[in-house]
């Protein structure tokens, strides 16, 4: 394997991992606050279509990214109002949010099918971003570096700040947090909004960077992978980063192996590899634990109403 | 990598529009409009396979106006569950239902038995009954034309082929492309990646990148999105569009495209339903019949490649050239088509072997 192929694989791997990482990081914060939002795929799609529509009409990718974040938040708010203010079932509402997101994005995007834009480019000058070797580090676009910074930020927020501690308290024991005076519902609104923002940004990474176009169901199920990744990472941002890049690596190597003509494995087996890896890691993690809850926040998915 | 949710959306708009027209003084033909249903495997916004079938549906509406009423269900998963979607359209009062993907074959046959008075048309399948007809396009003819261009234009002598599933339809396309390219360049190689999906833009793009990394400088595909073309454009290699003209996605890379056109067939068959002359049968139309078209060549296509591609196209239309003319051997050296003979349709419809030069 030559160096250029190796660098190229790294570039593809990072790009494939970034949207999953973003969406999963947002969902991690949501789940840490005790809410299970299964609507990640729906929020990614509304973000993707909003980002594309705004970039195409204004010619500004930056405005597109902002629009994607806002669209993700707006979609998430539908979920928040239903589950927090009206205490609807979170699982059912989350699934409905995905179906809603698929339909709404298709409706909004109908006029944008078949159009394309200039994709999000690297932020460093060409001397670094097109350097044959350093490209692997400096050749990425702003969203990639932002996603890495966000992992560090969320990790620090949850571990070392007082608001982070309160968010975790709300997720572990909502009744106690409420009793000592924390606004459980308001905190969860905030967490869901953050989750929506990152899912929207992750979705826009498809329509603005990976495949600069709009087509129905553009994210093709990555939202579900993001959801699985949160469990895979045992609700820890550091492990989430590892998991997202591992998943991206397996997906990229699968394609490279096929292109290189490595045919001792059936293509179907290679296609299963990322999912087999997920199941294997989950099984290994739950072995040696008695509870089987895998460090899940204790109030995850439970409705809360202040009484 | 498909989501566990499939979306079922009725095209109420078209139905409502057709229902209101009689109120506007349209009384010459008092007959109720003929209901026509479509089952799509992907979203109509894929700008690929499903999109071309929906263009056919729109052509029906433009041609027949208020005499018909069309509706469709999109993103219907292939397999047993499709029966539910087909039955839904059958119960909604449609008289003819087009099921537009290979995986709808068994469900179509099953539902057709329960509705013997309705007509069913299944695309790309091989099972027929009294009220189930099949239709397909000879895409391999288009593949032979673009294979000829690839043979002339490729510097590395290697093409990357993003394929979906190893069914005869796809295998036939890979062989036709490679055979045509090897007529120009006997050492030509086609590297195949099985994406195991018809539609996943990000994965199709990554597959194209992997193929380019491994030396391919021509990208072609049997998946439905334009993502691979964008990847080719970004990396500065050439590519061919699939199902529709995709040049807007890759103005420099897009050399041509195999364009599906179902409108002629749909109009003919619906007219037969209206005239009560519809009969079950099997139609496999090619370039000559207007089922398969080629998008305009890119300016980058060299005069030699252009002339050779046109010669192949003209030869196919006149019947002088068949893309699968022997002697053809599979990779184990077994003769599949004897010298001087052409592969009959039955052999093509069951093709499960590769010619030399294919790395699948």
C-alpha cells in the first residue's frame, strides 16, 4: 500500500466519520440529561436539506451551516414540546420525528433535486492542505476540526463543570434534582436543542461536504448508527470519538479491500463487518457487568412531570 | 444500510386534481378515469432509477390528462412486505399497477392472484401470469456504448464499477461494459465494488474514491445516486451517469449517461387498458425501441471515441452488432457463447458468470 493511498484512505475515513460523530455527540448530551431521542435521522435530514437550500440560494456555505443548525434545533423542539411539556412517550415520538424529518426534508428538497454547489473546502492554505503527507492532518474542512473541538468541549463540560454536573444529575435522578431546585424540564429543553443542533450540522455535512447535492434520504440511515454509537461508547465522549472513527475506518477499509480485489471474503460479509464489530464490542462491554445497563443514565427515557 | 422505516406517501395531489376536473364542464366522456398505480423502490427525488419511472408516470398524465388518475407509493422495501403496498394500490381502485423493481416479483405475482381482474406490470422480472406482464430495458446496449468510450479514453486501462447486488441484470451490465472496452483495449480491466445497496450517496462516493485510489480513471455505476460522479469530478477522472443525464453534477467528468425512458411503453400499455386490449407478455426494449438513450457526449470525448461509440450504437440499432457475440468464455475458461453466435435472451437473463478482465 503506497503512501498516497494511505493518506487518501485517512481523508475518506475522517470524512465518513465526522457526520456520525457530530450526531452521536449531540445525542450523548441528550441522553445524559435523561432523554432518549430516536429522531436523530430526521433531524439530520432537515439539517441537510436546510443547509443545502440556503447555501444554494445565498451562495454562502457559512449561512448554510447556520441554517442547518437552526433547522436541527427547530426539528428537535417539536420533539421537546411533545415529550417534555406534553409528556408523550419518548420512543414513539422519536420514531415519529424520524418519519416526519424524512417527509419534511423530501417536501422542502423537491425543488432542489438535480442541483449542486461547490463543496466545503479545506480551511488551511494550499501549502498545507495539498501537501502530499501533511494533507492527512491539515487537509480537512472546518466542520472536521469543529467536531473534534466539540468532543473535547463536551467531555470537559460533562466532567469538570458545574452545569455539566447538574445535567448529569437531571439524567441520573430527575426527582432529586427537582427537589433541590433545579429546573429539570428547562435543562432537558437545552440538551435536546443542543442535540438537534449537532444532528442538523451532521446532516449538512452530507449535503455540503460529502455529496454536495440534495437527494431524498441523503443520510441513508447514518442517524441510526449515531444512536447505536452512543451505547457503544457507554455515554463517554472520548470513546464516542474512538467509536466513530473505528466505524468510519471499517467502512472505508471495506471499500478499499473490494477495490483492491481482495476476494477471499464474500462482499456480503464485508458489508456486515461494521455491524458485526458493533455487536461484538457491545457484547464484550456487557460481559462482566451484572446490571446490563452499561452505564446508561438512570432516568433515560423516563417521562418527568414536576408535581 | 437502509433505515428501518419505509415511507409510504400517496400522491393525493394528482388524485385530487383528476377528481375535480369533471366539475369544470368535462362531460364528453362520462367514464370514470382509469386508475394507474406505481410502486417505487426508492424516493422519486433520487434523480436515478425511481425518478425515471416517475418521469414516465408524469408523461402518462401529460398524455392522457383527465382520462387517467395516477398514484404512487415510494420507498417500498423489496421482499414480502411489498405485498402490502401493492395490495393497498389494488384496493384503491387502480386498474393497472406497475411494480418497478426486481425484488417486487413474488409479491406482485401473489397479489395479482388475489385481484384477477386487475392488470400488473413488473419491471425487470421473469415471472408472468395471465394478468402479470413483465418489461425491461436492454441497458446492456447502453453499457456497450459507454464501455467503448471508456476503452478509448482510459489512460490506466482500468475502470471502477460501483455495483449494487450480483443479480443477472447487474452482471450483464458489467460484462457488456468490459467486453466493449476490451474490444478497444484488450488489456482493459474493470474493478467492481459491491455496495450492497441501490441507494446510499455517501457510500457510493466513498466507493468511487476507493476505486480511483486503486488506479481506476473511469467510473461507472449500477447504483442510483449521482454521488459517484461528484467524487470523480473532485478527483479529476471521468465517469458515466446512470438512469438519467447527470451532467449537472459533474460537468467535466460526465462523459455520457445511459438514460432510461419508460414513457413510450407506459403510454402504449395504458392505451391498451383503456381500449380493453391489454394482454400479458414480456417486452425487452433497447436503444432501437427508445427504452434506452444516451446522454449527449461531453466535449472531452475524443473524435475517435465518439465515432467508435456511434458505430456501436448504430450497429445495435440496425441489428448488425450484438454486444454479446461469441466466442465468450467465463473466467474458468468455459465457453458460454460459441464463436459467431450471439447470446440468446434466456442466457442473458440468467447471467451469473464474468468474462476475463472483470475483477468482482
